[in-house]
């Protein structure tokens, strides 16, 4: 079982995330590559929220393929290309993140390999074998 830590002795998180998560010994760990807002048919929505939706949809499929779900997320690293995309991204993220939430970092970056992409999300997940 993952152990989530948000000590009262440091400032509370700005959003829905934990300051730290401990993964116990003997746990399977999944490191997910950055997911972009692109559909299987190569369609890329213009809207940052729609791209984030696709990213989390793909992450859900990746987790499922590994026998995991969003409750197994240990860490989310997210990247957006403009400050105006922070809130749309966070609204989408908050629909997928369970409680207690994973550790998380959200950064504004100058861009991705293709200019049309506005959001990229990578994850780490862990689940104990039963």
C-alpha cells in the first residue's frame, strides 16, 4: 500500500497533490513515458483542456494494461507551454486524480517537438502484488 505524506510542518499543497509518496518494498513500479494530446488517428485538438483529457485517457489505458489504475499513481510530472493552460489542465487532472493524491510537479516549458502540442504528462505508478 502506498503511503502519502503531507506534513503539517510544511506549507500545504497549492492544489490536489501530496508532498511525498512512499512505495513499499516488493511493489511493482510503472514508469510512463510522457503522453501527448494525440488520438490514435493522429488527431490533435487545439484546446489545452482537450489535449490534457487525451493525455489522461492514454495514461488510464497504460495503467490498465499494467493491471493498475489512477489510485496507483505515485507521481505526475506535467508540462504546459503557456501559463494560461495551467487552470484548464488542473481542472482535467482533478477529475482523474484520486484521494489521497500522488506527488506532482507542473511546469511551464517553451515547447515540445511539435508546436501544436500544449500539454505533456508523465507518470510513475506502483501496485503491490496480491
